[in-house]
C-alpha cells in the first residue's frame, strides 16, 4: 500500500511541470480574452479643430431627472493629444482648462 502511494506521488511529481504549463497557458488565454473584450468596448473619440461638441453635465448641474444631460455647444480650439482638447464658447470666450474626449459628443 505504501509502495503504491509512493509510486503515485512520483508520477504526480513528474506531471507537475506539465500541469503548471497548462495552467499558465490557460491564464494567458484568459488574460488576452479579457483585454480584447475591454479594448473592443472602448470608443476612440476623435474631434478636429472647429468641431462643435457638447460635454456631459456634472451631477451638481442637474436640478432634477428632466434636466439636460449635456451642456453646450462648444468649439474645439486645440487638439493636445491622447484625447485631450481645449474648448471655447461659441461667443469666443476660452474655457480655462483642458477636457478629455470621454466627456464629449458631437453637437
């Protein structure tokens, strides 16, 4: 009985490297699948200078559930890269900070 147990343990130890390799492969496949799924849901926002955009209203700007969810329109004045833009009001007043394209939609 003890001899059989030792033999089985040796066989399991021999197979341990193969099991670890299979687990590593499965983990990598799962990681890539999750990364692909996440990347496929991202929408790349690309706006040009002089495009008219609206930005999402902040929660403190909403009075009730019927309030407008978007404010604007605003004009894109500068593209800074990585989805960052500078805006101005249509009357010509510059908005002092930069904005991320996640908060925009076309007017």
